[in-house]
C-alpha cells in the first residue's frame, strides 16, 4: 500500500469534491478527523461551516444566492455517545438516528444510496470513529452508482481496528475533475499524519487544497482516553 504525505495527495488533484480523513495521531493519543468541501458551481461555493452542538453544519454564506439547498445544506459531523460521525450529506442524520436504535453503521447506510445530482450521481462518503478502552477503531463507506448508471448502487465499507499511529485513511467523492465527474475508485488512500498540533495540521490541509475550488474545512482531535476534543473550522467565505 502506497503511503503519501498530505501535501502530495492534496496537491495531486485540482478537484477532490468532498473528502474525509480519519486516523490516529503520531503519538497514539488522539483520533484525528478532517472533512473538507470543494465546489465548482456558485451554489456549491456559497457555503460555510458553523458549529452546531458537538458537530457542525453547512450554511449559506449569502442566502440570496442559494439556488437548491437539498444537497448543499446538511450536518457533516454529529456525535453519538462515544461515536463521531462524519459524512458528505444528510446521511449523517440517517446514521445517527438508526445507530441510536441499535442498527450498525453499515445497516444504516443500506437505507441510502448516491446523490440524485444527474449526471454526476455524487457518491455518499461516510466515516465513523468509535472510542473504546482508551483506543479507537473506525470505518469508512462509499455508496456510488455503477459506472455512472443510476439503476445500480454499489456499496463499500472499509473497517479499521486498532489503527496504526501516524497513519490515516482518505476517501473523497471524485476520482478527478471531469464532466460528468467520475466517482472515487478503490480503497481509501493511506496518508502519513505528521506529528503536529491541530492548528498546524489544519494549516497544512487548507494550504494544500486547490485555491480556486476549496470552500470549507473542519478538523478535530479527540483524546482517546477522555473523549475530550478540540476542533477548528476554516471557511473561504468570511
């Protein structure tokens, strides 16, 4: 498995779409997650992240320019007990509500499929971090159309137990830029997590996302022993 630096991977594409990074800090003491959104259209770029309870939600930067909110406005991050849910759509709420009723991450996502934004059929990407006994495990999922055919939904879940310190997995919605946009392919990518504090990591990620297309970034460090966390939000629209 090829291991890439954050800088090299984020600079490898001008347009990742939306992206989720989950891993364990280099010192082995924290769960780390990051979620970013990029946009090509005015509607997609007209957004900011704001705090919402223990999570965040998207909000229009300029309400007068909001055209269609149904795939744009949602809660990307929610916390359910010892679990932190991160997704690129309103499936965050589906996972939260169904796991609260004792369903699994994978079972909850079987009730959903890719987005209805023809012709891209943007994949729904999701991640969940679970803290347990001073350590962590996590899973990632992607729901995507079969080679761009919306009559078939392909579902993939990747689970990571006792993950290695200083390593993360990265999944994003699109393989590359295009028209229509091709869906992400294969397993989540393996990244090296530098031994830095949350402000430095936030700065690394933000600076290496394409300047024209980046919109917002969320980063969270979670202490594996106490569950206490600190978060950062960066918005291009300020």
